[in-house]
């Protein structure tokens, strides 16, 4: 059994992707009560430490996992990295660096075979790239040879153009660490696939993601719906899920005023509200209407106002955003829909998540390409 520990687990996108690639998460950690609720509902057999990572020890994680450090194959996670601070060429002791330092501390003490680290794409340019150099140096100090790059989730079958930073580190590895090849790409007007020389599938579009969802209008929908199982493409077939097939969770639409509905109706697909006449624009001009023919724009934690449904004059439901993130329909999210409590909302959990299909592509590569090389090297001394 291939074992992972998921730090900064949130709603469980990484755990879900690695699960589908044949890994078993033996322990997860996060501080947020609603994220824990979501995670444990969908991964009921995984021990979950509800605790600030700064107060978590390697011993606690391993005790909860019920295994030794030598049994851990991968530690996964993506600590918030906004506001990194440097001292010279190293990450300073600034509190803004502490969550990343906790990831390094726990990985250094447990020493898994592989670390999988995902983050915002802006991390590559922080302070002219010096922050990234410092991060890689800290991984090397605890024994990991790393490869990192900026990747697009759409290249791995996610119906969303989501640029992300991904790093894979392999312990004591003296070979170049590899990444999985993209599985999806852009189709030109001639029908040929562009960008990638290997055989790939066309990008999964918003229409591919949404076309079989129940239609819900302003203020309609429910937190739980039972539907007849049907699909119109392979992506939809995969979203049926195996926990509660036929269940669609969190498909409830916000009600907008008539003025907002009329404003949304005037925005063409693939455009934001900057195209509106000046007299009806709002100060916020990043409300973008999704284009059915393309992968969606990045799902943020504000998708109810940042992303407009392509054919209905409203923001997205949590389920529609979760489809763009490649979660199965029976993956249920808990929490408020508005920020009235200190815990993460459903929107936060979906927007912050690593798309499971993206995590799965990297997990499959780690399982089939990286871990066998690691084991062969160790077998030969």
C-alpha cells in the first residue's frame, strides 16, 4: 500500500487525486473546522488532526497514521506562501514564512520518499525569483532533489485554465526528477492538436463540464439532489463518483437583483463587465462570463461574483465550480455560503482546492515513474 500524509489538506483535493491513483492517505492535517467536516465526510477512514500545523509534531502524525516514518511514500501539501520574506538568500524568520517552514520541518523529520508541493503560480516571481531559489534550497537541505515548473490544470483534463506551481522532490535522488506529460491540448482550426508533440486529447470545455447538470435558476437548487445517472462525455461519466452515485451535492444558485441580472445578460461569453456601457459598470470589473467553448477561467474563492454562468444570468453554484475543479458530483462540501463565521465557506474550500484530476496525474506519475526508480536505486545500494 502506497501511503501519503496530506498537510494543509483543506477540503481534500490532493488526497482525492492521489486516492484515485492508488495511494492511501494515512493522516491529514488542517486547522479549519469546516474543511475537516468536508474532508472527513468524503474520506471517512482517514485520521484527521484538527490542529494548527505549527503545533503538530511528526510523532503525532505518525501515531495517528499508525505507521512508521519509513512507510510514508509521499507528503503532499501547499502551504499559503503570500508575503514571503528573505534575509540574504534564505527565507527569513518572518512569521509570513512560518507555514512553509512547518512543511519543511515535518518533511525533514519524517523523510518520505517524495514530497509533492503545489502553490500559486506567482511564487515563481516573488522578489525576482529569489524566494523560489530559497524554497528549493531548503528542500535540498533536508535531502530532496527537486523539479518544479508552472503547469496548467487544463493540460491534465481539468475544465479550467488554472496556472499553478508544482514541485516534486525525491529524497537522495541523483537523477533528474521528471514530470508527467500533458494529456490534453488545444485544437487548431485545422483540427490538429497544437503545442504538444505527443498524442493528446482536446481540452475539456465549460460545456463539457456543465451540459448534464440540472438547470437551476435564481435562488433555485438544493444542497442534495438525486438525479438519473447520465452523461454526455467521458468527463461527465467520471464525475458520477463511487461514494453515492446519482447524488449531486451543493447545486444551489444565489438570487441576484433584477439590475444585476440585466447587467449580466449584457456581457457576452468570454468577456468581463468592462464591455458594458460606462453608466452601468461597477467598480469591480472582473466579473467574467464563462465561454462554453473553452476551459473555464481560474476558480477563485469569490466565484459567485467573479464567474458568471455562460447562459444563465447568475454566478456559479458550488457544484458548477466543483465541476470546473474536477471534483466528483458526490463529493460534498460543508460550511456556510457567506462569510458569517470564522471557518472557511464552501466557496473558499472549492476555490482553494487542488483539482483532483491534476493531483491524480502527478500521483500516477509518482507511482509509475518516480517511486520505481527510487526503489531500484535503493536496491542497488
